[in-house]
């Protein structure tokens, strides 16, 4: 294996440095927490949530199925249609998560386990209009996740429960059905950036085995947010790349922006991203993105005003109350600077860890010119606008509780786009190493909260 990696010019030094830095930080922060000062991090850095796997035999068999499917897809992806690739991607998600050992653990427990998820509040809703009308007044009586998100997040759980007559499995499959739409949308986004057909198939398979996507796409609200974010990105990228206002582009971007903000206050990321991308294009004397950004923002504000008029739910008030509920003392840097620093570090490192060490090795390699990374200037501006917007959110103290591999699942498409021109042998190596890391992670850990 080592000879193969050296032959393909894989950045082994950066790979091992990344692993060493992880171990060093994990040990150092553990000792700091135990003997010096509370850093705000969990027991095993940078995992904000991790439990040992149940190590059931059936789970191990599903992990092997995941591994085998991944390698078969690697060898035969060129012969597969896009529909077949989408199906394989779904299988990779299901097999990977069934590595936990049972349908209950993989599909159901993420909703009901410990009784503190959105589900715990959704089952108590009898009249959704009355519930949303009184949402702000009852905020402190809700579970943590419910009171730090817009009411629509809990209502989507309620809607699926109503649709499937209270069945958690039905709700879980409903979540999965929406989440896997991220694959055709990711394909469309890559097509917008002129990534050729065969490479798009391979990148879709890679997208499905990236640890954060494979682990969290199955039954989380963040997977639905990934889908709505990709809908937004598909629309705005079309306008950005052509520098022309496009009706369908504006519709897709607006719908994606509204849905994302309905489900999470992380939807503010899309507004920050839009602002940065608009500034970049205005600097180049291109006005389409700025105009489209204005239209999308106005439509979003109009939607939430209409929502307020119809339901009585004030999105802005809910945002401020949720922010106060999560950070009652205000800006974390001012009252807990040590926790602020170490949780910011955790937020970044968890995203990188769940991208895979192999991706980190290529991304931070000083030889990246040899791998054809960062060669597309238009793509670079687009993706780095996303990364910078997320960085700004971290600086404000967002994601104080960590879990960014899940909560920031929407950032993964930006990283995948960077691979547009990555050389074939390097992309093959990245795929294999990523597959092996996800196999190991699904085999030994449970990451649901």
C-alpha cells in the first residue's frame, strides 16, 4: 500500500502530519480538561459526539457490504448510468449506517433516543397552527434542538408522523427520500461547472463515502438542509457562471434559500455566502449575482413576513430568543475566551476529520499544483466564498456546541468542487483512502446525538 501511495505521488508527509496533529491535540486537550482548565470540548477531540459501536455481527457484515459495494463501484463506475450511480450512492449510505447493527439503531434511535430530539416535541403537537402561534412563548419548555431552531424543523417531523400514522420508520424513510435528492442536485451543480460526465459519476460516489455525508445523510435534519442548500447552489451557480439573470436559477436559489432558513438559522450562511460572492463579482464589474442576491433576499423576507401574518410565528424574534437560549451570556469570546478558542478549533477540525485525512492531505499539500487542485479560478472564487462565510460564522461564536460535521454538512459540496481538475490517479487514491476511513468509522463508532 505504501509503495502504491508513493508511486501515485500521494502527499504522505502531510497525511501523517495531519494524523499526528490530531493525536497531539486529542491528548493535549484531554489533559487540559482533566488537570488544568475546562476547554468546552468533548472527551475525544475533535468528536463532539461519539459512542462506541454495539459491535453486532450483522453490523460488521453490513460494513463489509459497504466496503465491497464501494470497491465494485470504483471499478465499474464508467459503465454505470447516472441513475445506477444514484442507486449505488443510496446503497452506500444505507449499508454504511446499517453498520451500527440494526434498523432500530440506524433508522429509529436518532429520532427517539434519550428523548431529547425534535421528535420528543413533535409527538406532543395536536394543533400545528396553535403550536406555531405559541412557539416563542413556550420556547424554554422545548427540548434543546427544538428551541434553537425555527419551528418548521419540528413541524417537518410532525408532518411525516401524520403522513405515516405515527411510524418512526416511515418518518425516517421520508427523511431519507428527501436527503438522497442531494445526489442528482450535486450532479447538476458539477455539470454547471463543466465537470465531465465520467468524472461526475466518480465524484458522486466519492461524495457518498465522505465520512460526514455517509454517516449523517440517513436520518438527520441536516441532510435535508444539505439538499436545500444544493438546490440553492445549483440556481445561483448558473447565474454566477453565465453572468446572466436566469428565471429558473432565481427560482431554485430562492426556494433553496427559503427552505434552508425555514429549517435552520444556519441558513444565514447562505446569505453570508451570497454577500461575498456578490462582492467578488461586483469587483469584476459583473452585476447578475448581486441582482439575483437582492431578489432572493427580498423573496425570502416576503415569505417570512407572509408566514408571520398567517401563523403568527416571528422568525426574527425566534432567532434572537434561540440565540439567547444557546448563549445566555452573550458573545462567548467576551465571557469564556478559552472555551471560545477551543470550540472554534473543534468546529474546524471536526469538519476536516470527517472529510477524511486523505482529503486533508491533498488540500493542504504544498504540491497541490502537481495534483491540479485550485486551477479553476471561477470555481475557486465560488468555493472559497463558501469557506470564508463559514469561517466568519465561526468567529461570531456560531456552533458553540460543536457537531459541525453534521450541522455544517452543507459545506461538503464546496470541498468536492475543488476536485474538478484533480488528476485521475490522485482521485483514485483519495477514493480508496476515504472509503477505508469511513468503513473504520462506521465500524467502531456511533455518532448520533
